[in-house]
């Protein structure tokens, strides 16, 4: 801890960390070079921040870790820039194991898409939904999140279980959705008795966010009164949910001609 305090107390470190606070976790090389110059710190300081776990090295830049965000928050509180009363809620967001479950009261599809956008570091995306219907804006947002994740994590596996085409009220919706999933490189299967709704994101090599969302809403954003739960940080529950998805996936079938 003393080493961390010594690093955090160096001139320019708080200014540098404060600048990173507004980033979306990943900082490209060219961007953080500008920020280190603006803060007046050199490579030895950033190396020390990496050694203390506030930053993580990646091929094209650095990741601003949750530990880094927590230290920044505490330093800003000490400086009087934020109130200490804001710290517990902020730490809950940074370290979900302190609050592994979150109730989602409606708009589960929108919630899931926002999670993909805000945390584009997944290596596997599992979707289990009897009906899938995304409008063009939602498709664009999912497409961009997958693209961003592939740029940082490499290959991203996408596995989807849904109802056969005959189970859809509108078969053109099924076909357009399957075309979209194929465009993303997704593997999809169908299950005639499917009723469960489950969405899982597995982290990439850097060990980022691992969470699942399940509840009453299909991936349609239809606007019904819905209820769901996000699980994050509970390894036992995440393991059970993943096992459930994989069992349903294994019991499903490849789309037949009318489903392709």
C-alpha cells in the first residue's frame, strides 16, 4: 500500500488519472501520450501505475483498471473534488462482487444493448430468446459493440438459441434477424420448446466483465411490463447459468430449410 501511495502522490499523477476517468476503459497509445505530456509525467510514472495495477498494458494501448478508477475516486475525494457520500455507490459499480445482483425493471433489451456498448471487451456472447426482433438502430449498436470487442479481444464467439421459423408470428422478422446474426458471424440453433430468456457475456483474455441477464423479456424491446435480473461476480451462479445455456444449445437443432 505504501508503494501505491507513493506513486499516487507523485506530481501530475492525479491530473493524469482524472483525464483517464472520462475514457471508456481502453486508451490508445497516441491518446495517453498526449495525456502524460499534459500532466507532465514520464514513462517511469506510467510504468509504476502499471506495476500497481492501476493500468493494464495491451497491444495497442492501455486499459484503465477498476482499481485505477477507485484510486482516482478516493484521491479526488481527498482533494475535495467529489463528496465522500458518493464513494459507496461508485465502488459498487466498479466492483460488482459487492452487489452481484441487480433488478432490471423493464426495457431489458435496451439494458442489454447498453451493457454491450459500455463494456466492449467480451470474447463470447450467448443469447437465448424464443423471439428476436431488433430494429435497425439496435442492430447498428450491437454491430458496433461486437466490432469494438473484436478490435480489443480478437475473436468473439456469438451463439444464439431461438425458436424455429414456424414459431415466429412474422417469418420475415425471423429471416431478417437470422441474416443479421449471420452477418455478425453468429452460430445459431433452434429449439421448438424454448421459453427461457438468457443473455451471457464472457470476458476476454484481460479478464474484464462476466455477467448474465435473465428474466421475462424476449430480445425484442417490445415495451411490455417486464422484470429481469443481472448477475455479476457470483461464480457459482454464473457457472449454473452457463451450464443451462450450453445444455439448451446442445439439445437444439440446426435450422432446417424453412428456418435457414
